């Protein structure tokens, strides 16, 4: 009798077979039209399909304007009930993300939060130097998780660069709103986030999105 060519999810093994099939079609890179961008999300159209990609603030900061071409390195995260895409502008940033999700207790969403909470060079420095007190300032990172990051990654990361320098401040309401949105996406309360943005501006933080966001994040209480 001739064997039926059934789709994988209808064969014995069901969902497990389907997940295995998904793993053979992992997305590693997207190049296409940037339809939308937000501090934690980019929608990229390629081949007539719009892909919803989760991104860290560091990637958002350097994205082109909507309507232009963009190229993102992709980490495809597959579970039995979902397939999620995480995007990065550089292979180094993607590599750091993948090292983070290798740490016990850190999943993809928390890894994006960590990359949003500290610029990659600062994060590498903090881990290599064992600066647990600095790592726990990132939303969602407790002392035990910070200690695991140091223990498991300290000897696996390249030497980082120095601290960021900030330029003089200038008020731009559109950027303020983007910073506020990014803080809310990281789980900060709105009153605390709004107060932190005001304090960051009053304290002389740079008008560009990323420096203002970093400073506001430090001030959230």
C-alpha cells in the first residue's frame, strides 16, 4: 500500500514533529522595507510578508526612518506554541544576546530588556568586572540573576570599551515620548517613568534618544 504524504502536524508525534520542522527553517536574516519602528519592535516587509521583530533599544536607536530598507540579524526562538523573531543590527549584538539566553533564568524577552538597559560595551564591562550592583539596576534583574550573569559569562565576553559620553541637553517632545514608551515597555510604571524623563532632561542628559533613555532608566524609582 502506498504511504500517504501527511503534513507533519497530522502524523504520530504531532506538535513535536511540527516543531522539528520549524527548526529546519530558522530565519537568520531579514532584509526589506521598514514599515514601522518602536523602541522594542520593528515590522519589516520582505517578499510581501510583514515580519514582527522584537528589538532592543540599542538597535532601535540606529534604525533608518520608516519606508527605508533595513537589514536585521535574526534569532528565531521556537516553542511548541509560538515562533518569535528577535532582531539586531550587528552580529556582535546578536552574539551577546545569545550568550545572555544561555544563562540560567534568562529568556529572550529578559535578554532584550538587559540589552536595552545597558549599552553593549557597558554591559560587557559590568559583567567582566563583576559589577552586580550595576546589573541589578536593569528592570527584571535581581541579585541572583546578576550573579549568575557574572559567574557564567565573565570569561566568555571580549573586553569592552569605555563609558558613553553624553552631550548637552535639548528638549524634543517626540524623543521624550519615545523614551517614555521604551521605559513602559520595560515594565516601569508611568508616573515613575515620566518623572525619570523629566529628571534626566533637567540633569543635562543628551537630547538623542539613547543617552536620554539610559539616564532616565538609571533614575527610575
